[in-house]
C-alpha cells in the first residue's frame, strides 16, 4: 500500500513539475517594440492608433474577443492570407477587405500579433515565429 501511495505521489509530483515547466515566457520589450513598428507601418491606417478600427468598415483590435482568443491560428491565417468576407466580431459587422501580408517574415508576424494581443486593453499570450512558420507551411 505504501508503494502504491508512493508511486501515486511521484506521478503527481512529475505531472505538477511538467505543468510548471510549460508556463508562458514573459513578453520582452524588443518584441513589443518590433511589433509596434510593424503595426505602425502595416496596420495603423485601417485599425487606427488606438486599435479601435473604423465602425462598419475595419474591425477593432482592442478588446476584440477574436484577437485575445486562445486560438492564435486564425489571426496568423488572416495576416498571411488576408480577409475578404464580411466579418462579425462581438456582435458588430465589418465589411472592408484586409490585404494579405505574407511578405512579412515569421518573426515580424509573431511580433505584430503579440503587440496587438498585448496593447490597449488586450492581455493575451505571445505568438511565436514557430507558430507562424508551422501555419505558413500548412497553407502552402
């Protein structure tokens, strides 16, 4: 009985340590600075300086559930492929097209999406260049 309890405790300890080792890394100032630079050159005109977008035309990025969602693949796909359908975000509809930005490298896309997901009122996990690279390969 003691052996079984010991094995169970070892299993819980290992599981717990494994869970702690997968915590998110802090987002660095350089990632935010690089992301902001991309945002200012590629996103600002449509999504505005405050991330508020333009009513009924360009979707807001600040406070949008789709921006801070756990599924980062949708955002990465939109940056890579663009978007031309009417979109509903948090009960509002937007109808402008978004051009693809596949010419940005994986790190630039990761940085700008991390910036967007952590600016204004947004707080979400970082996007990594590896995530962008993996999705870019799938979309080819």
